[in-house]
């Protein structure tokens, strides 16, 4: 009996061992698969978070870039010229152009208006300008240096020299609408030493100025036309024709010639 039972016990043992091994293999496989699934899920979540963070940074950088491009490309109105009339003498050899010059604040509101008469048809607007580095304009971190500043000086024509033109603002003074502000004091410091800043790069650099210079814009003008004098944020002045502006009658005029 004992001899016949040994194979049975051995078989049973082998079967039991096989079952245990199989169970261990299944358990190990399950743990491995579960671990891999857990690792994969966590890795996917981490990658999603990284992608979300990258996208957020990219969106912020794009917004900063777009804002910088917008600031560099913008301009502002500083004045409007309305051509009121053209007057000629009896023989038609000489003519004068009647203008209304209206200074505007940064919001486009009227600060002051003057009427004037100039000989000829080609009208010049002369100004001092101080331009700042493009980086300062684009970043807008310095409110004093985030756009070109302008001091309007005089209006004249192609038939008279600039020194005989009609003055607008006083060099070294504070233009209408700015008196008492920190911006006005900053600009006054520039205008009071303008030609030094225009010719001395080191002096200009200390005030954060890229270039200081005089400039003039001019165009032939006809009665009924209206122009806006604009200043580019990082550039100079432009004289832009506009339409649909009602021109009132001519009042008292300042005349450069009798």
C-alpha cells in the first residue's frame, strides 16, 4: 500500500507546486500590469500638466508679444488742421491760406484753437521730438518713456522762412493741458536742454532718449481739407488727411503777413 501511494503523493505535490507557481506568476503579472497602468496613468497626468503649463506660458508670452507689437504700432493725435479758405490778391499773383489749428490732448479732446493766415499753398508744421528706445516703448514699464514726445513749435509755408512762421508752443515751456504734472516736468527738462540732447549722445542716453531732433511735416493744402497731426509711438510725426469734418466760418485770424 505504501509503495503504491508514493506516486500519488508526488503527483499531488507537483500539482500543488504548479498551482502555487501559477498563482505567483498570475499575482506577479497582475502586480506588474497594475504597476505599469498606475505608472502610465501618473505619467500621462504629469505630461498633461506639463503641456498645460507650457501652453499657459506660451499664451502669456504671445499676449506680451502682441501687446508690445500693438504699443510699437500705435499712434496718437496731437492736433488737427482745418483749411478754411484761399485768398488771392487782385492780380492773382499772390495767395494766402487760412487755417484753423486745433491742439488735442491724448484723448483727442480739444485743448486750444487758433486761426491764422499764411502765404502760399504748402503748409509746414515744425516741432521738436524726443524718441525713446523701442524696448522702452514696447514694454511700457516706464510711463515717461513709452512714446515719442513732441513740442510743437511753429507753422509756416513754402513762401516764408521758418523763423517768420507763427509760434505754437514756447521752447522750454509746458504745453496746454500738461501743466503741473510729473510728465510735464519731465518733458520740460528735455525741452530746456533740447539742442544739447540732440547733439550729445551721452547726455541723451542719461535721460533714456534714443534720438532728439527737430522735424517738420508739410503738404499742399486746399480749402475744405482737414488733416490730423499724429505721432507714432516709436517714430515721428505724420500729417494724415481726414474727411467729414465740418468747417466753421473764419473768425479772427493771426496772419504772418499783412
